[in-house]
């Protein structure tokens, strides 16, 4: 399993691909794709396509991730419905050379059906960086897996308009927000338009920003047929390629992620057809621009939950590898001071490898302003090497708010307790997460939350207690220094959660992976959260206990320490089976390769899959046989 730390490490490319197992690589690609869909990409599109997916296709050519449109992690509970028309992904080209290859394929296909090349027309439109949907006139669907999507007609019921005030039912398009509007109204509250767009669609009730953007007609559904386009024959396409691209990209007030080119001749389109992933008669051209010189508008200080003061650098909006960048972190005030990072300076900004844009260096320095007091509590600040810190941990509003919001973010099984909500709770004298769990509907409405919102918040709290959650995640949610998810999992492999508050520094040093300083910080940190931890445990969170290392050695079933893969339709949710297997010391993988030991099959498994497994000498077992063998161990 990939720990969060490892995911970070892979995303930063601090780990060599060669050091990753096939399963780790596949797991990473799935995670990266989910993050992208959630609006918080952890690697750039280019790295995802060229580094990770490319490696995956080399190692596991039949991996499902390679053979279907990118799955959407939509966060919708609704059942999937069949789309009126298939919606595929678009094949991508990053260079003129790749575009030429596409033209060669068109040339060949047109000869096969005796179509003169000069009659072929190419049409280009901007590729919007929004949320893909299909509007059949009565319903709006998400793209889902290309065949089945979710019904999100509620977006129109909430008043969303169609671009150009045109009518419903124009087929495929994207839900987007106007770029100029995002800059003026939303960029203070959302990192990227994508984060905001997601909030328009989700099941939960709209927040104020989303409803305002809808009524301002800034958030829209844009059918592709309504976009300004370029059309011409192949000759002029080649001649004017660059200017067509820049004209189309600059021609709309939306975030753009390249240009889509497609053929218009129906006969040729039918002849070229599609594979499972994309139409062969269509291609997206995306430019790689991952470095820019950008002017700094201002530098503001922000207090994190640990008291660290971070300089947030507001930038002149800049397009960088497909997204508009409005701000970046200046890392720490040491850099501000040393390099002269201030309003009016010019910085070099990159966005390669990591998708979070990064200020590399200050090219032209300006006058800097170093805060003398904490922007949140106005208390004094202390330098700790390069970092400027507010040490008023107990009373600094932003730190307390940050800690509370962090708890819900790490728990990751609830919605609605973002910074804005937690800020409001803070304004009503709430200082601890354990106090939040004691709130009643009456308390919340008295604080100014609406009737529906209050109910929703209470439901979320209830849900976060009732859904099972890994004990290491629960512990990490307290935000103890050096106790991120990876370290928590490691710690709990050595000691059950009920005993960790008794650990000494030496006990922790004796465990693999903890140095002295870390051990000391952990012991101090645990002491600080002990009371709050106990206060929260009263609410009976459903903790799923990490199996300790010593327990692990007790299993003598045939699958212990073996690698298994589940396939087909199982008698219960696949995730449950996987969880159970892991708790029994079984390694669970998602795709079959030569290191797989057992293939556990449910119903409806293709013959090809079974034959492939047989060829690799993998033992094939029916689900019932498997369950029978582990019966004695089942929890
Ligand atoms: Zn402070």
C-alpha cells in the first residue's frame, strides 16, 4: 500500500520509477487521477501522461487504466445511468510532429475510401478545462466512464445557464466559470477554477460563491457547438497552425487546456472510428509551457495550523502548463528576506513535476516587508532558522481554526467543515473539535447557520463517526508534528492506539524509522493532544485497528504473505474483501502479473483473463473456496 508520504515522494519524483513495483506504479496512477478529478492535481498532466502512464503501459499493457477514458471520481452516490451517446476522452498531441502523424493517418484513411484529400475540412475549438457533461435536453449527465455517467440535472435546476443564452439539449459540453470572473470574485477563495467548478456539481447544497456565480451567469454550461471555431482544409491548417492555436486559445473567457481539432466529414469519421478510449478523427493539441517570468503583485503573510508564517505571493495571472496561476507560496520568510521577494519583484515560476506552482528564484528584487506581528493574533513572532513562527499556539485564531479544519480534512469522510465553516464556529466560541461534536441543531442555528445547513452539518458529523476509519488516519487528524499518516501507521504497527500515550522517547526510537528528534516531538505532541483525544473517543468513532507486527506472524492460512488479486463480481463489496485480506496478512494487488500468487474469482470473469492467469502459473480459486480457507480467521 502507498502511504501518503510515498505518494508525495513519487509525485515529486524523489523516488525513481524503477524502484516502484508494478502495483505501486498502478496504485499511484489511480491516486494521481483521483486527485486530478478532485481539482487538486499532484502531478502535471504531462508527467501523468508521459512519465507515469507511459511506464505503466510499458510494464502492464493491459492495465484497465490504459484502456478506458479516465475514470471520474465524482463523489456522487447516485447510480450510474447509460449516456445517450458515448463520451470518450480525446487523444493528445504535444508537438507539431504528433499532429503530422495524425494528418498522415487521415491521409491514409481518406485514400481507403477514395475521398480526395483537398475536400477534407478540419474544425478547431478551444479545449475547455472544466467539467465534462452531456445535455440531452431533459437531463444532464457526467461523462463517468464514457458509457455510464451520473445524472446531475440538479445543476440546471439550480439555475445554471447555457452559454450564449442558447437552448438546452445541445449534447456534449463543459461546466465552466468565466476566467475574468474567477480572477475578480473567486481567486481569493479557491486555488484553481477546477476546485470551484466541482462545488457547482456536488450533491450538497450550493455555497454562496456558487449560487452567486450561477446567478451572475459566470458559471455556465458551454456546449461545444457554441464555441468559436476555426475551419479550413488541411493545407491552410498546416500553414497557419500556430496562429490558429493561439487565436482559439485566446478567443474565450474560460480556462483553456489546449485546442481540439476534428474532422467534419461524416463518412471519413465513421471509417476512422474509435478505440475504447478515444475517437481517431479527433485530437487535442496541448502546449508545454512550464516556466514563466511573472510579476509579483503583493506578498501577504498567512498563519498555518502549526504557527508557521508563510508568505503567499499574489501574481499577475499567468498561464502555465494549462492552468492559470494566480498565486504561489514563497515557502518561508527567509527567502523573502534573502532574495528580495516583494510587491513589484519578478520571479521565475515553474510548474513541472509538481503541479503546485513553485517560485524558483527572484529575478528582480524589490522592497520587502517582513511582518512584525502575527497577522492573526497580533502577537510577537520568532525566527526559527528560515521560518518565522507565531508561538502563541493556544490562542492564535488562525492556528486553532487551521487545526480544527485539518482534523476534518484528514478524516476525509465528511463534507462541509472547510475553513469558512470552521471560522464561523470559531467566531461562536468553538475552540476544539470535541466541542463541535457536541453541537445540536439549535446551537448551530443560533450561530447563524441555516436550517438545512445545520442539518447537513449534523449529518456529516454523524457519518464521520459511523463510517469505519483507519486508526492511523484518526490519529493523524490531530495534526501532531511529525505524526503524518505514514508515521502514524508505522507507530500503530508497533503499538495499539490505546497504548501509544504511554510510550517513552526510547520506546519510539526502538521502532524502525524513528530518529531521536522525531521521537521526542511525537512524545511531546501526544501529551498535548491526550485530553482532546480522550474527549473525542467518547463519541465512539469506528476505528479500524492496524494489525500489529507481532500479530501478523500468527496466521498460518495458505494466503499469508502471498499476493492475491480479486476479479469479477463478488458476493460483497470488493473493498471489504480487500480490507479483510490485508488484516489477515495477505498482500492485495489490483492487477495480475507474474508476481501474483492467487487469483480469486467471482462471477462473470472473462475466459481470456483466466487463461492469462493460467499461463502465468497463478492459482485460481473461486471466492467461496477462498472464504472457506480463511473462515477461521475472519473477524
Ligand atoms: Zn498568531
